[in-house]
C-alpha cells in the first residue's frame, strides 16, 4: 500500500483561509478529493492522509465527512483545542469516527517557542493516548528543542514531524537544523514526513540537488523505518506539479532496498496512523 501521508482539502474562503496571501494566489480556490484522486492514481498511490489546515473543529468534522464519501482518504489528522478543559469530551466525540487518526496544532505560528511544553497543552497530549491518536508536530527549526522535550516527556505517545521541520532550504542553511533533527530523532516515538520541502526552496528555481542534502540528514537520523513520504498538496503546487514533488523523495530513496522503499512509501504511514 502506497500512501501520500500529508495533504489538505478545503473550500476556499478569504475569511477562513487568510493565511493564503497574495504570493499564494494560486491556492485561492477549492481543492477537493475529486481533484486529488487522479493525481494519486497517476503517481501509483493507493490513498492519502488528509491533514487539518484550519484550527477549528468544524473543519475536522468536514474532513471526516469527506473520508466517509471517498475511500481514498485513509485517515484524517484533525484539530481540537488540546488546551481546552473539555478536551477529552471533544476527542471522544471525534474519535468515534474510525478515520480520525491524529491531531495537529499549527505550533509554527505560536510566538512562544516552548508553546508545546505548556501544562495545559501537555494535559491535552495526555488525552490523546486514551483514544490511540498520533500527534503531528508542525514547527520551524528553532522549535526543534521543545519538540524533543515533548517527545521525551511522553515516550509512549506517537509523534510525527511534519515537513522535516521546514529547514531554510532557499537560503542553504542546514547545520543548526540538522543538529535539532539529530536530537529529536533519538526519541524512538517520533517519525518524520518527507513533505513540504519544495516550498521551503526557491519556488521557481529549485532543483532536486537543492533538497537532497536535507533528505539525506533525515534519512541518516530517522532511518527508513521512521520516514514517510507526503506531498503537502495543494500547497506544493506553488513550487511544482504533484508528481514532480513526490518524485524528489522517490528518486532519492530509489537506491535503498525494496523493503525500505516500501516502508517510506506507505507502510510506515499505515503503521503510525493505524490505517
């Protein structure tokens, strides 16, 4: 089974998608399963994991409804307010749907780099275990130390790092990010998505060679048993076509044994998210 472990759907609205600024005008339209499904088939993928893009429960409910209608959506990573007093009730209601597989918060936008280590947020992470849900970590490189502390605090919780922590590929900066990746990878309860890389590079002029050193770092530290490929569609289309974006990672891992390639291309996602 080949799984695109990270993509998004939305019905575009200027009010709810204010993060799509003028530089991303191409994203100011609807992106729905009917748009993605032919791309999945053409790339040889069997399904996808739909990930939240808005921080409200209504979007999570909508994604779960889409998953009921479209078998290609194998799982959903939604959003709940992990700091809420009623977080267990929220999770219990949403987790009654079998395709809810994880939760994510857009921590990269939080001004406090240690946001995830707040007692109220950590109380919410505790609640995830009751429902068997993973937690997706969306951060910038400066927040990697806090992510490592979070992983250490909850060794039985499954975490997955989105977009390899968004290194500054466009600027060619790698050393500090690589040290943070090494530290986080030492926690065996953390996986990493090979996703979101092209949009951290120069959108109009990136080459696979620009991205290869960053893939090599996460491959060295997370190894094939804790990596998974994701497109970050439709955001990735700012920098390249769906198939071209996926091929960046697929060509890089082509030198690995077939069983390692199979893990990265779907088996790890199926295991992590219990698809």
